């Protein structure tokens, strides 16, 4: 059966060379050494790694974060040499001026709705959660993708945790919106077996969260607020078993929260395994980049099935810094030294089986 090749990568500040206030604030200026030559080198280095993904076949679906705008993604697509690639994008008013985005193959997917960015307004707008509804051309199965970039740990892991807890709750609300009917829609349903089937069909939709969550799979934001774990007990729950006439009471249905499966737990047991080296916390590799999925995608209930053993962190030799497999980050300088590196994150990749 055919497979969908999936990937996500934090590109570490892919800015263009057009002057802007936010680029100046972050040091991406001609005066600091960020010029057209450096920008083109950064893009080509990133494209080298993308061309290595999935054994050189490249992904059909690639989520990105830490990009300045749509134009830099289109430049990256051109460097990858895939004419079937296109981009879904929405500009974000994030305080750092960086966005999330999604590249997908037109030969594999089509849009099933309008992409939209979702912001959580704390004291300032957070990085966005980007929602893209897709349809697989091979079998018509729908897949909703949420590309995430949660608030940074820069202020300290525990000091910044409340921001991620808030965004996790908002992301959970978006998950429920995809997998459940609204209150108005639910109250309009007649109490029939057909309505129960509709509730379960919605509950079993294919939903994939990918991104840099800036927390580990075992942190509270992921486990308790987003309700994503490695267990199947909650995933097994249906709205109600088929054949039972009555739909649940409004209170029972409307207060139900969707549980998710975090596909990265299998990698946590491996020493020094992670997608980012974050010395300010544990002085080791961290698993901040993750794939998280709905029960429908986990069990293959609507035309697509996640392949659990396919999840991996891509660590090509050209990205290795030589220090405990830490990624070789991109650096640029004002003087004549050549910039080097790729990103401070390794990409992650996996496969979805088309049924």
C-alpha cells in the first residue's frame, strides 16, 4: 500500500534580507553580516538536508517553523528542486515575527478547506498554531494538520511554563473542535443510531499535530493540558458503542476531551536521543520536536494509519557538530569568515500508510 512521507523541522531563523524592524531587533541585518550571500547559503544548506529526508525521496508533507514569511519558504522550495511542492501559509503577528508553515506535494494532497492561523493572546501574541485541512488524492481520506511552535524556554523552563500551558489548552480546544460537534450542532441532533454514528465518525477523524512544542513529551503542557501520552487506554474510548440507540447526554458529550497519542515516547528510552541540545535545562538532548495524533489516525479508522515504527530523528552526518550528535547550527559573522551549519534542531520524520 502507498505511504505518505511526513516530516517537521525548526529551521532556526530563516529570514530574508529585506530590512524590517523585527529583523533588525533580532540582528538579521546587513551590518551584522546577514546579507544575500549568507541567506542563499542558509537556504541551500537547509535544502541539502530536505533532499536527504526519507532516504532521498523527500517528504510529501513538511511542517516548518522559525521562518520570516511565505517568500522564504517559496525560495526554499525552489532550492529543493521539487516542482510538485506548494506552500500553505498564514502570516503571524508573533512578537518575534516568525511563522509556522506547511509544504505539501500537489501530486499527493489537495486543500480540503481554508488554512488558518490561531493565536493565543497573552500579554502579547504568541507564535501561531497553523491549521491546514488536507485531502489525500489517492483515496480521498482527509487529514487535518496543526503545525505548532509553542512559547520559548528562553526565560527559563519553569518561569516560561505558564505560557506553554496556556497555548496547550488553546491547542486542545482546537483538537476538540476538529473531533467534536459544537454545542449548537450537538443539540440539533436527533437521538437516533444515525446521530451516534455521526458522533463517532467525527471522533475518529485523522488529526496530526507536529511542531516544536518547547516541552518534552512528559511535561505538563503535553501530558495534562494537551492530553497526549503514550497510552492506548483513553484512545480506545468511543463516544458510545455502535448499536446503542441513545446518544450521550449533552453534559457527557460537551465536557468530553479528546485524548491523543504522542509518537515520540519510543525514542525517549534511548540515551542522548533528541532533536535539540538545550544546555540551559538538562545539559543534554531534548525531545521538543514531536508528532502527536488522534485515535482515528492511530487505529487507521478513516483511510490513513500511522506507522509507529517509522518515527525517527534525522541526523545526517553533514549536520553533526561532532559533540554528542548535537546539530550543527547556522552561524553568521560580520567579518570575512564563511557562515556554516544548518539549524539548531534536527528534523523528525515518519510514515503514514494509505489504506
